């Protein structure tokens, strides 16, 4: 007898499945040519069906060809368009070796159910559709082990019952036993009687789910570089340019000015490509290493006086204030700053007047940042 | 209608208690049809009776569409061996079918005291509800307090409840409503 360790929860979506190695794809039907009348196939989420034959139907003026099958459970007719046969996940009834693997999987201990219901639900639905008989067994086992921790919510209780029904009917067909005996086999593996120790072999590899692209992990290097500024609608080069302007104007204006001065030295070369109309992003990399801490300091310096304590101002506003004149400008009330920023843009005043005063600072800083840079650059010259 | 057929002598009080309980559980009329003999063809070499064969060979009872027939026996039953071994056979039912058999061979002895008789009756009621539940298409339930929880489960208490949980009750009621008759 082989001792089998606990089975880990099978949902690691960021791994790339290899189709030919994945047990979930064993027995998949890839073309209608593989089907013959009398064949027994499993339609995902529907159960075991028997192929009746091919059939042509006129639908919406088109002549379409279908595979006709009947669901064994209740005799319901299922029509599948021939081009869809490969994509719906139709597969042959599990072989005895596959089924043995399923039972060894069910019998293995399982101590890591997925606790996030959204992830669990999505994974379970995907497993039922594309996971083969092992995927169905995973859903049953996963929900069963979760149910031992706490009662399942109504929707998952339904899912547990329907996946159990699918598993039992496939086991029944595969092993040639009545459904209630098949269910006894399943539960004998899931919860063996007291004193019984099952002779288990290592279970098959769990079904691997491809998952949506947004779930895949970014490379570590990229994560380190990404400060989340893009999510705030910020361009790092723009902030750097603004900070450079501040450095020029705030020179010798106390502690904050000194900090900005230090910044200016590092960025000295950066404003040139921006002013030349070249790509700011191209200029960003050399400055990146030194810039973020500097701009963050600037933002911190500007934030405290201007914004209300309950609602701190976003970073772009702070950067814009720095561009306009650093700490002095930042101390003025928001309405006054908006009024000051508006006249600098020749085409915008009318639009700025229409807007309510409270909203002006939000639109103002991004608009004001550009003239400020020019101003900063001018001062520099 | 649920028809109870005994394949061994049972106390009338036990059968009356069982009839009442089945009626409460499924809302269907229940009656004791009578006693029949055990089919010899179902007996295996080890003295146990093959549950599937027993249902095939037992003397039929007159029943109508959607009637469920429940056989009670004290003989030990056997099931075909599965991939991980043979599960204990407390009974056998044709899923979504019309016949089921319950064996009392695993029960604690009925005894003569009120307490032991009560335990026996409750267990008989629980197992009967379980296998009649299979006849109405119910699957096993993970809740140990539900009658559809597997009879051999290690989490099942010594004197288990003999009622269906909310989900199983609702499902059985739905099935019964949708029955042809």
C-alpha cells in the first residue's frame, strides 16, 4: 500500500496547460467524423448521451448539418452543429483506467479548498465544462471538503448536487453498474467507513485551468518598476519635468527648495527632449532611478497645506503646484489656484468659468502643468 | 404511494411507526402490503444476498405508476466490488426507479427495552427514507443530519436523525409534484 499525501487545491490558473499531457483532454472528440451512431459520449454539463446520427435542418434559410444525440437520463434530444463538435468539449465516456484515477483522487485527503467564492465558482464552472471526468470529480471533492468546514450556500449546494449527478452517471456508465451503486463507490472513496483504510495510489495530476489573461502574474522585474502611476493617470516623465521646473524656481527658498534643488541636478538633461517635442518616455529611463523619491517628496510638501485633511489631493495636483511655484503656490486656497491657473491658457478661460469652482482644481492641475513647464523652462534659461 | 413488503417477520408496531414516518417525510400514502419470501437465486456463496439480484428475483407486488415498493429484510446484502473495495450494503435502490430494499442486518439489536426498540425504529425509518429518497432521484447529502447522508459515514451519530434537510426535502417534493400521477 502506498501512502498518499494531501492533494492540493487544483486551481493554479497561471500555469500553462499542455494539452497532450493533460488528462482532462483524454478522449476529447475533435471532429464529427469520429462519431458513429450508437456511440456513447459525454456532453459537458448534460451527461451521457448516445449518438443517433447526422441530420440536416433548414434554419433561417440556411441548410445546417447537426449531430443528433439523446441524453440517456431522460431521452432528451440534443442537436450539435457539426462545426461546434470540437469546441463544446464533447468527449468519450471515461475509460476504466481514467475512472480508477478518479477514485484514487477522491480517496486522497484534501485540505485546501478554495475559500474565495468568486474564484471557486469560476473554476468549478470551467472544470465542469472542460475538465473531463476528473474535473467533475474535482468539483465534487472540492465542494465536499468545503461543506465539511461550513454549510454550502444555496447556489453551490445546487452545483454540488448537479456535479455529483454528472459524476455518478458517468461512473455508472463507465463501470456498468446501477447509479446508486456508483454513488456508493464515490462516497466510499470520499468518506470511507470508520476503520477502513483505502489502498490508494498517487492520484492523477489535477486539471489545469488556463484562466483569463488578467489573472496571470507579471514578471517580477516589471512589478518592481511599476509604481502604479499609470493607474492614477500619470506620466512619470511629465511629473519629472514639472519637478525640474520647481527645482529652478524654488532654489534657495528654504528646506523644500533645497530638496528640489537636489532633484534638479539629477534631472538636468531631462527637460531638453521634452521641450524639443520628442518622446517624453524616451527621456524618462535615465531619470527614473532618481526621480520617484524626489517627486514624492515634492508632492508631500505641497499636499499638506492645500488639501483638506479628510481628502488628500492626488499626486498630479501637487506636481502642478510645484511647477507653478512650489510651496508658496501650494499654500493658497484651491479656488484661488484655479483662478490663477486659468488665465495662463488662452483658449480655456471660458470653459473654466463655466465649471463650478470646486471642480476646477481637479481639471486645473493637469492643464496647468503644461504651461508651468514652459514657465519653468523659461526661468531656467 | 409507498408499499412496504417485508421479507422477514417484523413487529407490527415497527411497521406502523415506519409507515407514519414515510408519510411525514414524503407526503405520500404508505401501506404494508404483506410478507414475501427471500429469493434463493439471490443468495451468494458467502451467505449474503446480492442486492441487485434480490430486487430482480423477488416476487412482484401489484403497484401502479409512480408507486414505490420498499422491501425490508434482515438478511445481509452484498454489492459488487468497486475500484476501492465493496461499500457496506445497508440497502439498495434503483435510482429514479420503483423498488428498493433495506437490510436491518447492520442495525443495533432491537432488544426488548423501550430505549433499544426506539433506536431500532428510528434507524429503520432513517434507512427507509434514505432508499426511498434514491427512488425519487435524491443523491447522497454531505450533511450528517440529513437522512440522505451515507449510512456508513464515520460522521454519522450512533442515533441519527431521520429527516431530510431543506435541500433534499425541496428536491423530493419537486420530483413528487412532477411525477406523472
